[in-house]
C-alpha cells in the first residue's frame, strides 16, 4: 500500500508539472477579455503541483490497500503465488 502511494505520488507530480505548464501559459495564449484575471492560470498550475501528488498518493494507497485485501481473501481460497528462490 505504501509503495503504491509513493509510486502514484511520483506520477501525480509528473502529471501536475504538465498541468502546471499548460495552465501557466493558457491565460497568455489569447486576447484578454477581462472575464478572468491572468493570475488564475498560474494559480491553478501551482495548485496542480501540490494537489495532484497528494490526490494520486491518496488514491494509490486506498486502491493498493483494497487490492491487497482482495488478493489475500481470494488467495486463501484458491491459493496464492508461490515463488522459489535458490
């Protein structure tokens, strides 16, 4: 569960960086209509850099733990995976 949380947090950081780049340049791509201030795009970008890793880690931990519980329950009835190391 913890390993999946860390792996998903790393993926969330990568995706957050991509979203941050897109959102940071989006307000400057077209003409300014005045409906939304220009600082909102970079604010969403910083929010993505912080929020995505946290959200991804949380979801990775939840689904990793749930997957481990389901595996352990089914392995009890049908047998698990056996690994032999010499």
